[in-house]
C-alpha cells in the first residue's frame, strides 16, 4: 500500500502542478475575455488633431467592420481630495454603445452635474454623495472644458478601458493620473469629440493570433475611413471659418461704404476718397466663395496646423497589455517546473516498480512454473501501477485545475478586478496528455522491469538472486581516511557507494527537489524584494515634490521651512514623460534632465553590465527594461516621442539597473537643444531624517501654492510591495508543491531501501543492535545521500531560477535575478526537515520487522 500510495501521490502532484498552471492562464484570459466582451471593449481608438463632430461619428458607424462607434470627450483636471491633497483625475464622457460601464455601487448619472467614479481607486471611501470640485489651480482652458465646477458623485464603476490599477500619464501634477470619473456628455463644454471608440467584432477571443490577424486586416480600411471623415470635417471647418471671416469682411466693407456715402452727401469727400468708394463694390457670389476658401484655409492652418490622424488598437491600452503580460508570468512558470515534476515522478515510478518486481522474483518464478503466461503475470504489475497512476492523474488533474487557478486569480485581484471569480477551464486534451504521460511513467517502467525478469527461466527466478560481486570503494584505497573510520561508518560508506543505482536515484530525486525549492524561494526573493531593491538601493531619496511652476530659491526656502528640523538635503530636476513607440505597444518613459552631480546622493546608477557613462549632449542613459524593449545597447540610437518636440533621436550612453517604471536621463543642455524647450526644474527630491517626518511634511508641503503634489517614497514602496504580493500565491504553490515532492521522494526511496534490506536489518537486530543504533545504521545512509543531493541541487536551482526569471515578463517592471543567502539556508532546512519526518515515520516500520520471519524468508 505504501508503494501504491507513493505512485498515486507523485503522479497526482506532478499532474496537478502541470495541469493547474497550464489552465490558469486560459482561465484568467477567458475571465477577461468575457468581461471585455460583455462591456463592448473597443477594438480601435480613433484620434484626429481637429477632433470629430456628430456627423463624423455617424459616418464611422456606417463603415464596414464597424458594429458600434461612440464619440468621447475627456479632460485631465486637478482636484483636492478629502485630506486637502491635490490629485489628477481624468474625466471622460459616458458612452452608450462602446466601453460600457459596470456599476458597482450607487446609480448612474441622471443630470449633467453628476458623475460616477473609479470603484478601485476610491474603494473603502464613503465617496457617494460627495462632490468632485475642479480646483482653482487648474488652467483656464481646463476650467472652460467643463460645464460645471462641481460634480456630485452618485455611484462607483469599473470601466473596460481601465482593467488594472494603472490610470495612465498626464502633463499635470506628477505626471500620473490618480483615478478616473465619468460624466454625461452634457457635463463637458467641448465643441467636438476628442476621440471615437470603435467596436469592430464580438467573436474573436483576446490575445489570439486570429484576433491580431483580424485587426491587421481591418486597420487599413479604418485608416481610410478615418481620413475620409477627417477630410470632410476639415472641409466643413474651412467653409465655416472662411464664411465667418468673409461675412465679417463684407459687413466691414458695407459699413465703410455706408460711411463714405454719408460723407459724399455732405460734400466732405476728397477726390481720393471718391476713387476709393468707387472701388468698394459688393462682392459677387463667386468672389465670396473664393474668399471663403482662401480665408478658411489660412485660418484652419493657423488654428490646427497640419492635420494628423491616428488609428490605435488595443495594444496601446495599458491595462489590456499588462493583463496579457501578467498572465504570461504563470504561463512562463508552467513551461519549466512541470518538466522537473514529471522527470522526478518517472524516477520514483521506475525505482518503485523495479524494486517491487525484483522483490517478487520468487513469486514470478512460481507463477511461471504453474503455467501462467507472461502476459498474465505482467498484467498484475501493469494493473497495479496503471490503476495507481490513473487515480493519481484524475485526482491531480481536477484538483490542480481548480486549486491553482483559484489561488492565483485571488492574488491577481489586487491588480485586476472583473467583479466575478475566475472562469474555470478544463481541457479534455490536456487530460488525455496527462493520462498518457502518467501511464508511461508508471506502466512503462513496470513493463521494462517485468520484461527483464520474464526472460529468465522459472527455476532461476525461484532461486534467490546471486549477490553482486564485492568491490572496494574509492575510500578504501585512501588508507589515511579509511583506517581511522569506525566500523559502522565503513559499512555506511560501502552501502552508499557500492549500490550506485540507488545512490544516483536518491541523488537525482533530492537534487531535483532541492532545486525546485530553491527556485521557488528565489522567485519570491526576486519579486517580493523588488520594492527594496528599487527604493533602497537605487532611488535613495525620501520624498518627491512636484512643483506647480518653475523651481527657484524662494520655493526652496518654502520647502525647507515646511519640512522643518527633519530636512537634510534636496536637489531640483526637470521631470516629464515621453513615449517609446515599440513594435507591439507604446511605452511611457519618465524623462529626467539633470546634471550627474545633482543626482549623486539621490539616485544610484549601477551600469556594471553595460560599462556605460552618464550622457553628454545628444546622448541618453536608459533603464534596463526599456533598453531591452527597444533592443538597444550602448552606442545605439533610440527615438523618443515628445508631445511638443515630436520624435527625438539620441545615442545611448549607458544602461543602468532599474526595476520599476522606465527612465531616460539626459543633461539640461541636451533637453534645451533637442527638445527645443527651456530646461526649468519642476521636481525636487528630498532627504529627511525619518519616514514619520516625511509623512508629516507631506501634508504641509501639499498646502503650499507652489507645490502640485508630494510623494513619500515609503508610500510608493508599500504600494509596489502590495502589487508584488500577487506573486506570493504562485511562489507559495511552487514551494509547497516542491516540498511535498521532496517528502514523497524521500518517503518512497526510504521505504524501498528498508523493504529490500529487511533480512539485513533483521540480522543486525539479532546481533544485539539497540533500536536507536539500528535506526542510525539505516538512516545515516539517507542523511549522507540527502546531503549529497542538496550539494548537487543548489547550483542546479540557481540555473533553474535564472531560466524561470527570464520567462517572467511584466510591463514596466524588470525583476532582479537574485537569491538571498537566507533562501539557500531555508532550502537546505526544508529538505532536511522532510528527511527527519520521513526517518521518524520509517523507524516505526523498522521496529515492526519480525526477525525470525525475515531471516527464514529465503527458505
């Protein structure tokens, strides 16, 4: 029964781990797919530098491959939260057909001065019934964009546009949007929509090649349709502007003509004025039309410049792409770990069935002598191993397909909340694969073990197998080591090194388990300590203050006074955002313009892997992740897109380690020359004595008129740590499964070791060994083999950890491939702990060995 359960458990564990991880991504993707389809998530986002009117939206609805289209307004604005801190909100109009909202609490707006707010970012706040007020610190253009100054919150919602916690970037405040709100179209004062959202299909699943191919095929048609409606709107604008200008000119001409006629009647006109009056003849319709076109073109050119249009697909939506990346983390782990589980499962099954068949040679010989066929005899062992593997596979498949997706999806709710649990996904094809592999591992090894024995004659099988020829081990040939050893230690050494098959089985099993445990702990180190690496080793400042204007000495003094005695040091830099247009998506990059001495004690650059330097004029220094995305190294050019300056190409001077967000550093001189703007510092980094000082100073600094926002690094660190906690579930499952695997391997190999040495153990008990001595005689070998397996497994775990981390990709995050020293110790202790538990369990089996029965069993 022990062997039977060992095979069942090892198969259940391997299949559960494999199937659980394999179905987690499809389940999570299907959850997102169902949510986005239910709320009509857009396929295309259309932008135009001249905006869109209702006719343009209606025209897009008539296009082929368009199921629905809605115009949308949006505007970023600053508001004060309940604590008096200024934050940036993105206000968007409620659309009817595309990107429909999911109401989580309250109701939808019924009046133009009502709104619904971000359910995630306002979670835990009693926000319904309160008012969102547009702060006075907003520009006049921002204030003019809204029909009201205050909007009453009547509900909380989720939006398919924002499926993760990221809300995007902005030119206001610290460059990041805190939350979104949705208001009716009548709550805005715009003359034109800023964008059109288009839904082109409702049948393709997200993140599939079929969907990508569909988008690639439809995009050219969408670009053509967008250009057509934009050209029509441009022509209408030209006509409207031209007609207005011509009407004004005609009216002015008529007024002049009327005034001259009055002067003529009074006889006060000069000869020159009379000639001028004769030239002021009313314009014909043809002349007016020509002037309308001329004046309209000129006015439109001055107002809008060159008209630009953009067709953006879902790849530019941060939440959509992040969800794909984050589900790929699980898929990346699923590509690696199950292979080791199945290899070790095959190893255990092979050892178990080989030993079992070997132990029952006499029975097999008796069956042969009684006339049983080889097939009948083999069926016993195939059914034994096959039924165990079958049960283990079924239990593991359905258990793993439920447990892993559930635990991991619950952890991911910290970043993504679709309002429902995960869609469980059971794959019949995957079950068949698991069954085939499981049966091969068990029945295949049983078949090979049986076929070797069945080649022998029955009489040969009935007789005991001749013992292996005695051989000297290597230690015996080293006298100064061998001679001082105690007798029992010499016996242990012989048993360990003479039975090479058992030794290699134990080594591989324990080494594999140790490697898996270390990899799991290493993944936790690399992920969970990300915040400490970023905000302890790299960004060493305590506070970041975003200014409401340009830095000067007066502001410096105000900041120091607000912080008080806890102030230690500060520096001022320019911080803005640019974009890198990758092949698959648009990446937002923080652009920092500062001299190296300004950052010396605030940011630590580690460029040991790139041998780079701080940039000079025309150069840029990049964080590692964005350099990998752009596929650039030191000396390569990279093009960054700025809203005002357009595309700017710079040479990479260095690549530095960075784990959170993308950064690009340049000098002030480079900023002024290549971005064609004055480099005016708008951000301050501060050192203060304690975190409590930072929190206390944050409120005082926020109250200053010259301060836009304040970020306490300790707060950011906590937020990143919370984001990374989603990985704890994955890591916990890996470590738990690896630990269980180690226990099963140790238990099974120890059980086999004892079973095949029953007569030997009975002999030493007869010779007078005490129970403690008997246990030490047997388990000393296990301890030595386990230590040898650990020595082999630790470097193997380092290699496996490095490979696993290379498979885990998350947008805007670069994981550190690190294993903390304590994790090596924990890995050793975990494996040794299971060894001790197995030893304690197995000692009871040794105590139950009947000496007389065991010694005469040969007869």
